[in-house]
């Protein structure tokens, strides 16, 4: 039975990770007969569901990724199987079972609907994988940035990461990272907090960060981009020591920071784990070392008041005046998170207008209300 990944640019990182464990799988931009594998987020879900519903193919449809993992019941209205959480071990085992017409109930970490009763079965959870056991990508098929860490201890109420990958941070070994790095000249990394490499995600271990960066720096003809897209860093991890490591070893002259709000009340409510003062200190530290802070904010958090939005706007203005940049995001409620059934708050007209002015001035990018992008 032929196996194919339903490829799009938006799921390329996921399939880069999965392609080594299913080397026989092809890539297609539309459904074909056989076993079809999808990975998608909540924003892509409606379009994916419509495609599968109208596919008209003799296929077994498998879904994985953030939305299916957080909302398997909804996904199973359209798909035959859902891989919940990490797929490196679960997906190839499920494919083998299906090819041999075995019992999917023996595969840990999936959800499926009984064709006779319509009852949904969730099999027992599967332990999280050892990152060193799997390459970051198949260099002959599809590449992605090098994933150096997985998981997050903070449990922010809007975020799927700790729900998908656990609250214990796992790190890829330096030897494994170096092996993956040989395929690139420009090195970019995936981690929920790049500066947390080697640590528990709460208490920095900058000695281990330096050990990693020093080893990468010794590779010939490599440029290191650390703590910037597609990763970010937490504000309280931005210190004289961590920023000096960037200046010493890395090519990037910016850092991506997740401030999320200018209101301490909101930061506490969303369990962010840092304060507004931490964000201010991080921005100042970056600027003192000639590093551009690129700071993320979320507007429309469920309990956010107009006063909270004004505090965020005030911090956004201050960052822009200091010479930093800001990326605005409108709150998206994601399945599997504490905010899954919450309603985003409305962003006040005044805050929308002021953010629009900053965007026109080139200081701010992103979007700050539903379906309104700049």
C-alpha cells in the first residue's frame, strides 16, 4: 500500500522530521490512493477537513500535528486515525500495522473510530522520544532547522507545546547537533527557548549553551543564527552572559523575545512565568550590546481588559522608540490548552489605531484582530 505525505510549505518542518522514519513515503500536493498522512495546525484545519471530505480516493487518512493532537474527536469526523503528540515512533508503527491489516488498538499514542460501533478509542500514551535516536531531517528529501530541544516547563495557558511534547525539556546532544549541522552553511535551530539549551528550562545553564555554540563555531564555513527565527528566547534568560555568547559566536544581530503582554496581571493569569520588568531588562540588555530585540506580543487574551491592552501598547511604544521591533499576534484559542474553550477579548479601537500607526511607520508587523493582517 503506497504511503504519501500531504505536503505544503506550512507542514514542511513536521514532515522533515518524519520522513527519515518512513523513508518509503512520497510527497504529494493532493490526495492519492493509499495511506495519506497529514499534519496541520488549527488555522489550517477547516481547509484540510474539506479536502479530505471531498477527496474521493481509496485511501486511509492519518492526521497528526497540533490540531489533531489537541482535538482528535473532531479530526476523526474526517480522518481514520490520529497520531497524538510525537510521531517518530507512533507513525511508522501505525503504518506497518495498517499495511499488515493488524490491530491498530495495539499501537500506543493514537486515536481511531471503530468502523462498526463508531466509538472512538484512545490507546495508552507513548513515552516521549529520545531526540538523539532520530535525525532532524532526511537531507536527500526534505530539510528543516535543527531541533536542539523539545518540551517546555512553563505551561502557558495559550500554548500547545507542553501539552504536545511534555513539560520536561529534552535536549539533543552536541554530537547529534553537529552531525545534522554538516548539511548547512547557515545554521538555524528549533527550540521553545534557545537559551535554555542543556537546562531544565527554568534555571539557565549558559555553560552548556556556550559548549554547544563553541563546538558549532569550530565547524568550517558555518554561520550560526541562535535565538532568532524559528526559535525565540524568554526575557529572563536574556542577560549579560547570554547576550555576550551571541556576540562571540553567532552571526545574528537580533534576538526574538516572547514578552506577550505589558500587564503583570495578564502575565500572571496566563502563567507566563516572567514579569514586565524582565521584558524591559531584556530589551535594554540587547540594545546595550547592539542587538536588535524583536519582541512578540499577544493581543486579545481572554481576560484582557482595555487597561491591560493600554499597558501592552505602552510597552510596545517604548520598545519601538528605543529602536526595537515588535510582532503583534491576535489570540488564537488552541485545542488541548486551558484556553481552548475561551473567547478572545476585543481589542479596543484606540489600541488598534495606535498599533496601525506603528505598523505604517515600519516598527510593527503582524496582526491584532481576527483576520486583519498587516
